[in-house]
C-alpha cells in the first residue's frame, strides 16, 4: 500500500552484525597495541628499582618521576590527537609515536646516565602521538556499525591485556637473567 511505501525509508531493519571486513588491519593493530603494552609493562614495575640502582635516585623521587612520566604520557594525548587530526594524519602520527617509543627504549638500553631524561621525554612524546592515533585507526576498521565496533574494541583490549601480562613477566625475567640491557633491549625490539 501507499502508506507502507512512504514509511519504508523511515523504518529500521533489525541490525545484523556484519563480519569485520578488514581482519588483517585489525589483527595488525591489535598486535601493535599488544607490543606497545608489552614494552611499557616490561619497564613500569621495575622503573623505581632501575632509577635507584643505575642512577642513584632515591625511591620517593623515582616514584614522583614515574608518576609525572605517566601523567604527561596520558595528558599528551590531547596535543597528540590534534597533531594526528591536523598536520600529520592518523597513520603518520601513530607510526611516529611507535618510532619514538622504540627510540626511547633504545636509549634506556644503552644504560647511560645522561640518556635517562632524553629517553623519558622521547617516550612521553611517543605515547602522546601513538595512543590517540591507534584508537582512531581501530574505530575506522569498524566503520559506523556499533556491533562491529564493540567487537573491534573487545579484541583491542584483549590484545592490550595480553601485552600487559607478557610484558610484566618478561621484565622480571629479563632483569633477573641479564640485567637492565636485556629488559630495555627486549622492549626496544618489541616496539620496533
């Protein structure tokens, strides 16, 4: 009837989840996120011990440095997001962030006192560019479909948590086995 024809464009059909059409980019993005979290958690639990042993920084000051490092890494997402939206684009900003993170871990692996502060600064800049860009790339894999987006972010958080767990275990193992160079060298290799 005429009424049905007029209402058809306004009636919504029941949402049927469509398969994620770009599985390779999703798998790649999840692997990249897992590697970033692996490297971060290999370092994070042992940073105070590292600062005390290798740089003579007292535990309260090392905890303050760690807190400031994490705060700046997260707050840097705002200017990092602006950079990704404007000048660089999302992919370039994410790649730049990953490269900066690998460089920061590499500087720590050199185990030289004068490289501690530049390494931390480079890592803050890396996190600031990497995190916002990666989340935008993940959202683009799902397009506008909410159910697909929920599955994409489920896989993303699963990959991040696997990276967290493996990184923390690796960090302690690497430090006990061969010291700080292996720990930061492993974080560099995974980040690169």
